[in-house]
C-alpha cells in the first residue's frame, strides 16, 4: 500500500477540503454571536500548535501511520484498544458527515426523497473513488477542490452585492466580553474542525516528499482558518448575529437572499455544490483512514474490499445516530466533541508526543 504516493499539493487539497468539508455550511461559534469569526481565528492559532504535534510525531516515525506508530510508542498491548477507538472514531465521524449531507440535500433540492437513498447513492460514488487508491483520491482532490473554492468565492462576491450586507453587523467587537469566545474555542472550535486534521497522520506516509510534511500541515491550518473566518464575516454581515445563532445552515440562508435585478435568484445551488464537494473530502478522508487502519491492524494485504464493507456500515449508521437533525447536532456539540474528540484529537496526541520524545531522547 505504501508504494502509492501523492504530492504535497494533492495532500494539501485533500486535507484542506476535508477540514472545510461541512464546516463552511454550519454556523460555528454561534454562541459568540458577532464575534464568531474571532472564535475561528483563535481556534486556528491553537490548531497550528496541534498540527505541530502531528507533524512532529510524523517526523519521529516518518514511515508509519497513526495506528502503526502507537504500538511503537506505548507498546503492543496498551495500543490495541486505543487503535480500535480511533477506528470507531473514524467510522462514526464519516457517518456524521453523511448525515449532515443527507439532511441538507433532503431539505433543499430533493424534498421528499428518503435520506437513505441520498446517502446510499453518495456512498456508492465515494467507494468507487476510494477503491482506486490514495493516488486516485489525490488526483480527485486536484480536480474537485478548485470547484469548491470557485463556488465559495462566487458566493462571497454575490453576498457583498446585496442590500442587507452590512459590516456593522460585526460590531461591537468583544461586545459580550472574552468569556463567550473562550467557551466556543475550548473545546468546540479547537476540535471541530482543526483537531479533525489528526486524520492527516493516516496520509503522511503516502507523501512522496516527506520533507514537506510540516509545510503542508501548517499551510492547511492557516489557509483553512482564514477561509472559515472570512466566510463567517460574510454570513454575519448579511444575516446579523441573531439570525446567525438560530440557523442550522446560515450560509445557505444568506445565499437565498441574493437577487440580481429580480431575475437571477436561487444561488443556493452553489451552496449545494459546495456541500457535495466538501462531504466528498470529509467522508473520503474518514473512510480512507478507517480502511488503512483496519488493514494495518489485522495485517490485510489490500483495502478494496474494506471500502465496500465500510460503506455498508456507514450508510445505516448515519441514519441511526440521531432521530432527527436537531438531536444529531446536539449529540455532536454537547457530547461527541468534549468527550470523544477532545481526548482523541488533542489529549492523546500530546501524550503520545511526550512519550515519543522521551523514547527518542533516552533511546528507550
């Protein structure tokens, strides 16, 4: 498997698309109201530190994925349950991304269509791509990601041209103090989406030039943070803080307000295109990570059949993780982020780096 390689630019496209994924559509930092964009910028700074941890782990074990380096750091027996936790985390996260996608599509352009049909059809295409290997996924990133950015920039330009666009909606800056911002950054903003880039540890060994690891990783966090912050500034300038905090898909609501000469309307199709593109990277990243992890733990020679099995698991799982979309979001923000993402994406990598440093320092 490790003979297949991707370039630094391909990895940049794939993981940046993965990080942005569904994040652009959802209202991050809503409890900070007009200061939501500050939540993203502060989270980005913390995310750069996290990426520094991930890249240093990769520097210590350049030929290993996350599930291969864990046994070398903490031993064979302690590592097995931890690796299983990471595999389950990858699968569950893929299911959550599919549910976000399914709910948006069913509530907008395919009203009345069973969610299972939307998610199932998407997973068929996703599996077909992933069975081509990491090189195919990387090349798809080169083709698909520019479409994502083009759609995003087009939406921003359209938003700036509407009557309701007012930068004064961002004021007063820090009007509610620093406390709401800190509460949104820790653990929410840090772990979603920046902490999710821990998946990059499953891709680093496939990079054709390992000396680019740190450059690619840091660029992903920085560019992604700036894009997310600008996106929130655009949304807040159109909707205002009150509407922003109550809307499930604020970017979609903002796009629906665009009207050119009362003739060109319904630009929310661009948001749907972005969602499809973003979920492609999101679900693809999680599914690829889970398949590679399973194949390495159980010493399997190939992952092609694993992708099919994971698709069969992820599709129904995405439907049962919440009885409705509100419950799905509540489980994610109230339970999944603080009790699962925080340990797996932040605490455990820090501990692994500390142990790895001691091992390297004293040749243990």
